[in-house]
């Protein structure tokens, strides 16, 4: 997990804080992101990005609702 987080952080830095491009690079490789000048048209990569953002919203909501209960 630590290695994956470190690599993702490198991708976020490489793509100037653009999380979507960092996720694409994490999934498809930074070379593909550079070659396509954005998110590559790979179905698996596009699905990966959508899932990550979906789960982010779910857990963000859960954090907010749990904080309200405390």
C-alpha cells in the first residue's frame, strides 16, 4: 500500500495536482497520458477513474455523516 501511495503522489506531482491525470497515469502509465495529452481512450482506465471518484464521494459522505454524529 505504501508503495502505491508513494507512486500515486509522484503522479500527482508530475501532473501538477491534476488527480484525474494522476489516476490515469497510475492505471495506464504516465507515458500513455503524455502521448494522448490527457486521459488515454482505454476503457479500463476510464472505468478505473470513474470508480475511484465514485468511491471517493461515498467515503467523503460517510466521513461527513459520521462527524455529525460525534
